[in-house]
C-alpha cells in the first residue's frame, strides 16, 4: 500500500463495500463534499474529483505529514459513514478498506487521469455530457468562485497550457485507458465483488429451478442484517410436493473477527469479510436423497485494512436414505468432470477430503456418499486466485446437473410408512453431524450469524430411536454397510 508522502501527488479512490451505494441522493453527495472540505483542508490540496453513486475519485497533493494526512482521510470516511448509517438505519463498514491510493509521478499520466475522472459520469451513462454533471470538479475550472480545487486550479490548467485547451481536450480527446493501470480495476470487480455477484445470480438460478421441480411450494425470501456488519438473503421452501424443507441462502458479513475465531486462526486484532451460498434440501420422498452444497470466499485484514489472507472453499455432497448406485455414480461423475477441467488430481483429492470431513466420528460412519469438499484454496504457483474463482464457480454451476436428474428419477417412487420412519431416523444422524462437527455451523454461531439461517439446514421431522438396528441384509442395512467404508463410485461405474 502506498504511503502518503508530503508534497507528493496521489490518485485517491474507493467504493462501497460489497458494491453498496455510497451516495443515495444528491444531499449525500453534497454532505460528503462538505466533509471533504472540513477534514482534508490544510492536510491535502485537491486537483480534481468526481462522485458517483457507488464510488469516487480524487487527485490530491499531500501538504502535511503522512500520519496527519492518513488520519484526515480516516476521519472523513468515518464521519460520513456514521451519518450515512444513521440516516439509513444500517451498521458496519461503508467504504472498502483500505482506501485506494496510487502515487503519481508522471504529468502525462496525470493529465490523462484528470480527463478520466471528469468524464467518468459520461462513461458510466449517468449523463450524456460529462460537463452537465454537478458532482465533479470540471465546471469549477470554468468559474472563479472558491471551491475545493481553488488552490490547485492554475496548476491543473497549466498542464493543458490554458483554459481554452483544457476545455478543448476534455471535449475532444479519447482517454488512453491503457495508461490507467493504477486504477482500472475500480469500475471492474475485486475478487470478493465478483464472487458475491456470482452467488447472487446462482441463488436465483437454483431457486427458480427447484420451484419448477416442486410444482407447488415457492421459496420465501427473508432479508436480514448482521449488527456488526453485513447481512444476507435467506430463501426457504417448505411443505412442497417434492421438498419438505430446504434453504438456499447467501450471506456477506464483515467486521472485527471474534476473539474465538482469532484464536482459531492464530491472529490478533483482525477484521474479516466472508461471503457464500449455502444450501440444504430435504425431500419428502425417502427415495430422493438430501443434498448439501456450499461455495464461499473469505478475506482477513490487518489493522490498516490490508488483506493479509484470502481463500475459497466449498463443495457438494449427497445423503441418501435408500441407496441407488446409479444416483451416486451420476453425482460423482458430474463432480469429476468439473474437477478434471482444472486439475487431474482435484477429484481424487477433494473426494477424499469430503469423505474425511463428513464423517460422524461418534457414530463411526459417513453422513452420506460424499462428493467434493475443499477449503483454504489460496493463491500459489500453479493456481492464482482467478484460477480458484473459475474452479469454485464452475463447481457451483454444476450443482443442478448433479442433483436434478436424481430428483426427477426418484420423486414419484412409492414408499411405505416404515421407509419414511427410516428416513427420519437417518435425518437424526444428519442433525448430529451439523451440530457437533460442521465448521460452517460453528463459524456462524461464533460470529453472531443469524440463527434462523444457520439452523435452516435442520430437517423438520426427525427421530432418535434408541439403539435402532435395521433388519439384516435389508436395503437399510446395505446403506449402513456402505457408509462404514467410503466407495470409489467412479471405479464402480466402470465395473471395478
């Protein structure tokens, strides 16, 4: 991260966390500019600026020492965030941290940057002509009244020779975007923004398809906020023709990492951001397996707001009550096909981790027939964060291909009351795993997550029958034997 050195010039820019709006109306923008004048005066001088609804740009010269300048920006963002949060009944961080800054050492680059900033509203389609936009500094160069850019006004105009040429270049020239490498990603997406937007879309895709399959029940949506920062969008389906209960939830939470999690990760005074989609579906028919899936992204920050660690995680797994080999084989083949596109070892590696993770050690049996489980997927020599993003999102995209054909094949299969009882007994084992072993459930509980959403994974009807044992050599007994020893389903599909 660039340090703010006295007498040096910087491009300062930032946006709302999770792509949230920074400015909901013109009053917000006017108030922000008043705070800029209040907190930055005597610390920095502003060459140009532009505010849009979810981000802003400034070019400044630092005229105080580094500590004073950094504190001035911090005071600005904190003061605005406090007022914005109060006005909008929200809590937590508003701006991404740390705020972005790029040192400027070349006047040609600086000129191009000024053009880019002033033309930003037109480039984003906010106005047809950038000169009509009220919340940029462009028109202040046309008039003599005092403004935020007054002290640097002549310097900027002289970069373009004179005011006439300043105006002409703005209206005629095309911006050389290749020269804007210092901030070209602002209007693009950070990894967390890309992934958050991905899970928003994936949630819509999955819930729409599941509603079509059920034909009766609809997902009920519940928007919630976490007091410490962030929130989520829970969607639950209940009492359907096919799905007795299910949830497809997304969340994006941030703030100070709780002490218990700091101890777990071996860090002190850390902030975090975590977002993900988690789903569990409990079908009514015991011949249709329960399914679970989760795809997530995590960032951890130091006290200065710098990212000190980040990783992806996720997976998908199947929990049948009556075992149909062809269903397990299909599910695993979809998983393997996705994995093989990214690395020849991924399927074998993440299949084993799934078998190991979803193991009810107190029962000495697997929760189900597995699938994929991966965690702490960090940047390394052969896999960048972009590579991990592509892998995780392709696994997410494969979910419906892996599960829907099984549901369609089994949802009309007749069943008895005894088979329904067996389903409820096995659901008890599912509940035991989630409450005793599951890291996601424990993380949610320890970070003050929303209890209703965390416990959404629990089925509505469950039994705990004392010392229950199925009839020997029955289909129920066959399932238990398989759950004692993980199966290589791909090899079984080949007759091995």
